[in-house]
């Protein structure tokens, strides 16, 4: 028999459990996801484990669309209802303990990682249905989007995290070239953002084994794979004008398990671009 619609009390209970997981994760504390979900199932006796998993993923989608971190392992699943948005904003986003944990995680300095391994670091980009269509589809009448927060923007201004990500990519590229037998090219890899500043439109100058230049823009987050990031008009123009050599490396889960996906070419062909801010002056 199909299960009935979730009640307000049920939704608030699962959001509260999700908040426990997320606050612990953001604070670097260990927690037992299975135990928390088992306790939740005992409270929600008419809900199956699979329905609880799906609802957790719906919560992740709400947080993704609000530019917030979400629990690692609960990949965002869209088509959520307005009642869930309201519960997430009230029980989770309105919580002082979550706000403190999210701000701290966004602003926490990062320590440069050890020499990055080559195997297993690169993964496939998020599927288009997650990173593009769901974000841009118009909600149904009973749906609404959450109000955006500034946690991802705060993290984007975390200079120590950004530098650590760029240095990780420099080391990764040097190792890649040495493994290809091109030590001479590896020695020429340059951290452009440090040697020339931020105006070049990319962060790292590297090379293909045949000597062709590889221009790499690095975007680093300590949060999950599908988290949005910020790209400047200058970086977009650089990718358009130099598509054959331009790469964007998106590092994620950087602090505990660095992984990255890579895009190559004109970034306008890949990215869902939303206006974020305007430079303004008095007329």
C-alpha cells in the first residue's frame, strides 16, 4: 500500500535528525548515521528506511538550492514540496547551532595537503539533472525555493582554503607530468595566482605531455560535490577566448578526502550561470 503524505510533525522530526548529522559533520565530530536513522524510524513507525533516505536527499536538495552545505552521502534529490522548505528553514536554517557550525566551517583555514595521489582523485562531474535542470526548473504551485544564505559566498572568500586548493593542483599536475616522463615540464608548472596575481583568468599554468599549455582555474570547497561555486566575468571570458587550453578543476570535500572533477573548454557550455551581484554607483 502506498504511504500517506508526510505530516508536519514527521517532517520536523526528520529535519531535526538531519540537523544533528549536519552540525556534527560541519564541526568535525564523529556520529553514527545508522543509529540516528534507526531512532528516527522508531519514532516514525509508518515510514520505511527507503522513504526516510529519500526524504534526507530532499533535504539536501533544499540546502543545495539555499547555497548551504549538506550531509555528505545524501545526494540532493529535487521535486521537494513547500512544506519541506518551510520545515528546513524553521528547524535547521533557523537554528543558531547550525549557523555557528556552518559559518565556522566556511571560514576555517585549511592546511596544505600532503602530496596528492593521482588514482581516485578525479571523478565524473555531477549529472546535468542535478547541476542544471533541477535548479532551473520552475517550481509547481505548491512548491517554493528556499531563501539563499551566504555560506558558500563566505567560503569562496576563504583565501587560505583557496590557496591550499591551488597548491594541491600544482602538486597534482607536477606529479602527473613526472609520471608521464616529463620532469622538465613538471618543473615549469607555475602557480600563476601567486606569481602574477588574480587577474590572469586562471590560477595554474601546466602542460600536456606534448608541451601544449594547460590553463587551470581552481575552485575549492570543503563541502559536497554538487555545491555551487562562483566564477568571475574575467574567468568566463578567458575560458571562451582560450577554450582549447582552459580547464576548471572543482575540488570538493577538500579537508577530509580531496576529490575533483574537471571541465575543459568554454565554461558557458557547462555551467548554469545565475546573476549574483552588481557593481553599483550613484548616478
